[in-house]
C-alpha cells in the first residue's frame, strides 16, 4: 500500500496531479485547494495517500495532512459516499468546518456540499457524530503571543490552521523573535 508520496509535480490536470518520484509518475487525485496551491509543475510535494481498489480501477487520492486523509477515510465509512464524493466534500470545505457542521448537526450546511443531499447529510451526522465525539482530543498547549502571530500571518497567506499548528509543532520550544519563528515555519512548508 502506498501510504505517502514524496516527489515532484510533473503535470497538473483538472482534479489531479502527476507526481514523479524515482522515475515513476503517479496520478494522484487531490482536493481543489491543494491543486491550486501545489499544482505548479516542478514543485516538490509530500502527500499522505489513500489507495482505492476496484475491479476495473486503481485510484490514488492525496492530502497534505494526516488529518485530512483521516477525515477522507472517515467519510468513506458512510454508506453512499465513495472517494469521488468524499474528495468533492474536502474540495468544497475544510476539515474544521466539516467537523463543526457534523458536531452541531447542521444538515443545511452539509447538504450544500457537492454530491450531498438532505438524506446523505443526515446519514453523515448520524454515522460520524459519535466517532468524532469518541476521538480522544488532547487539548492543545496554550500558544505564546508569538505563535498566535505566526498563525495569523500564515493563515492570511492561505495555510490552514492545522497546517500551521503542524509546522509550529515541528519548531524548537525555545523563545525566539516573531520573524525568526515565522521564517522557520515557512521553511517547514518549503521542505528545506
């Protein structure tokens, strides 16, 4: 099973990228926001992947965070939702908004998503609300004012809260000026 993929974008399609690694090009279906951010040919990318096997088809789906991949797999556990619909959902909204809509039972918001009607929205809430409540969420440590500024700066640049928190978690715990911490976080995204 292909769990992660690290390589270079060789081609960008309408809803996929071809990631070349080791002389092999992998067609990876990705959410639209990721496609627009990472779809430039020549860009080095790292993806968490889901391999979907059917009797006539093998498809690879890719995400920039483990959280997005986990939520994609969670959506697939709902009857009537396949990988294309799940990818459409994650293309139309982010994980945080989706989690909030499910937790609050907001069928109206969910039924606005592509491929989701009222009944499917109700099924998503029924099937996933309990699973989301069962998750042992470790409370995030309190953020320093500098880290709060880093989050504000990077989210204004288009990175998601979860991506920024992941970048901050990879940084040393020592105190440093905002500019230095921001630069280190940006390096995390650049892979250098």
